[in-house]
C-alpha cells in the first residue's frame, strides 16, 4: 500500500456476500474475475460489473442462488460493444437502485477450469500485501476473503481467449497485468513453463516491451504511475501472484 492510498470504507462485494456464503456451504467453487480481480493484481480499472466464475455445470444452480440469496434480479442485456462483447451469452443480474450488475461466467470461458485448482487457497493468504488499486474497492481487512484465481491461471486464460476469439480486451488485460505486477522472465519461467508456447511467447514479448511502454507513455514514465508502484509496494507478495 502506498503512503497516499485511501482505504475503502465500503466493500464492492457486499451485495454478493450472501451468495458467496451460500456457494461455500454448497461446496461450489467460485472466483471473482473481470475488473475486480484486475484491481486485485494491481491493474487500475473502474468497476462496472461484479463478475464471477463458477464451474460450467453449476451455472443453473448458481443463477438460482443469486435470486434466492441476494437482491439482484435477472436482466436481459442487448447492447454490447468492444469492451463488453465477452459477456454476451452469460446471465446478468441487476442490483436494485444501482447500475451495478452481476455477471456469472463459466470457468471455461476464462480458461481457469477446473476452478478449484485454479483458485488461491485460504491457507495461502497469510500475507497481508495488497495493491493500492484493490484498496479503493475493498477494506484491507477483507481482501483475504476475496475468492480469486491464481495470477498464472488468469493470465493464461486471458491469453487463450485472445488467441481463440480475438478478444481485444483480453489482450489489453494481459499487457496491463505484466505492467501492474511488474512480471519478468523469471515469473514466466516459474509459472508458464507448462502452458502453450504461444502464451509464453506473448508473455515474453510483453515483458520485453515493458520498458518502452513506460517511456512512450508520459503518464506511466514520468509520474511514478500505478504500474511502477510495483517497486514501492510489495505487490509481489500478493497471495496468488506466483512470485
């Protein structure tokens, strides 16, 4: 956490806490993905939706639990654009008196199936290290309760989604993860050794280009940006980071 960071007094996940509890009781694995998990891994993103992943076969049961345990109601989404196209085909729910939506994805869509093996386990969350970004969304004392995928699994899944469907937003996300977490060749070797060659090649390319991106961007290069804070806050100790 940087000296100027302002901890959040609210938890963006409060509306789905009853759902998370219910899924835990039913032994259904779940991970928070999308904009929230990018903030968890030090990528600054405005949160438009709460996005979660569950096992594909559990989608109907989870959708039912959303209705029975939360105040979210089903909503039909018809307008998609470059930024939201990846959400097409998945069930959406809207919070009352709020623009916030909940989207439920299959773990296979994010490339993190089987989900249980892709998730950060509770006993791995000993470290209290966290990014400045997530502190704007969740109180520090509650960050360890966020169910998140391991960075390596998230990264690989986003790469594969880009390769398989041309999802530009997935490509942007992996680049931002490289910068936000200050990923390097050692991280690639340690975490991506068993993945497809094209995933490793893209990761290596993004790591190589990292310095030039900072030099080319006056915000990233000149003002000790959010991405460069990897050196001033211990983001590499964030549970699930793979360092």
